[in-house]
C-alpha cells in the first residue's frame, strides 16, 4: 500500500496543523487526498490544490481514502468514528478517543463488530526523548522500576474557541491523559487504583473548572506513580512532556526539559536522544501507515489507549468522590 491516501476530517485549529505541519513531513508515506469540514470558511483557509468537502458521506464516496485522520472535537468522535468504521475505513482519531467513558466503550463495541482499524492520536510517547527513555529502561541498566513522579506546570490560557474551553476537567482530559499514557508506556505496568484531587486557583483562566490536579496511583508490580499538574500556573516551568523522575533499583532516570539523564550513586550522565527534532505526530503517523501495510494493530490503537482513557476517567471520578477508585 504505497503512498497511503489520507482524508483529513476536521479543519479547525488542530486539524489544520495536520495539513500544514505534519502530513508534509510524511510525504514518502502518505498523500493528502481531501479535507472535510462542515465550515466552508475553514476549508477556504487551507492551501489550494486539495479536494475539499463539507459533507462527509460525499467525501468518502468520491475519495475512498486509505486512512481517515479524525480531527473533529471529542464530542463528535463517537458518531464520526462509527460512520467511518461501519463503512470500512481505517481511522487515526485524535485523542481523547471520546468525551465520556460510555462513548469510549461504545466505540470499542463498534470496533469489535466491524473488525476495523482504529488508532488513537496519543502522540507524546512517540517523541524522541520518550523513545530513548523507554529503550534505556528496557535495557535493565537501572534495574526494576519502583516509583515514578511527573511534574507538569504550564501557562495555557483558556481560549473558548478550542474544545478544551468547555471541558469540566481541562487538565485531566486534554493533557494529563498524555502523561498517564507515558507512565504506562515507560513502566510497562498498568494502574490498579487511583486517588486524585483537583483544584482551581483564584488567578486561573478556567474559573471554577479544574485546571490543576494531584494524582497518586498504585500500578502493577508495586510501582507507585505520583503526579502534580496544572494548566493555570502564572508561568510555564516544564515542557508539555512534563519533568520526570523514575526511581529504579540501581539508580534514577530523569527527564528534565526534554533531556535525559541517568543518575547512579553520585554520577549523573546525559544520555543521547536520536532524532531530537523529529515531531511525535509524524512518528505516530508513520507507525499507523506501517500497521496498515503489515495488517497488524498499531502501537496506540484503541485496545491499548482505552487503558489510559479509563485511568483518566477514574482519576476524575476519584476527585469528585474524594476517595480512591479501583481500576
């Protein structure tokens, strides 16, 4: 399946960035066949030379793409993914995979019935520093993981034209889910239970909606995960990846400002990160194409990502009920 034809569904802020910034980086693997959006003005803002449609059914019939990138808002994911999967089109859907646990599990039922292909855009784990961290941890140099901590602090104003401007838990649903997925990826462990406390600050752009949270999770093999995050700090102090300390039996792996360090006794060594400038979404798209060509599941397909999604939803439930939730 050379030169996979891609249809982009959704030309809003994030959808347009797929067309502008990511697809050109994967020109050897994909070609943009069409863009579909209900808003003609959004389509008009895109470069000429691409087929544009305002009706999804018409676009699918005319183009018959090999892959659809679903960049619609989360509350539209269930309905659009259902249309695509039932018509037999492979899908790469932006995260979060749905706007509720019920919708996420309904998506899984549709996927099972159609035996379709559904990747989720959980792109943080595809970044160069996280790939390097995973490879080093898997080498066993530092021994078994005992504790993982992640700090995330970012100044991110609430622009209501973006979907996160309407989320009850903008931090958990829009960003923390990435960090939870990274914890699963780096440790190869799964969450067992979660406690979470969400809060707001008087200077937060998000008003009464929860843009800050602390999370404590016991994972399999006795690994402890601790998290402190906020989208409403007065000044950004971490990258979007967050800053990490992963304590192991023979030392500590640090991910600080997107650089990687191994600490053993009093020795602190910076580790090499290959292809540092490579964009994580481009790596994810290439993995999607490879999975389609090889007839296999993609790394962050639905079956993997639903585990990160359930963890995030359980954290939100724990914050609301103010008690530990089993997963």
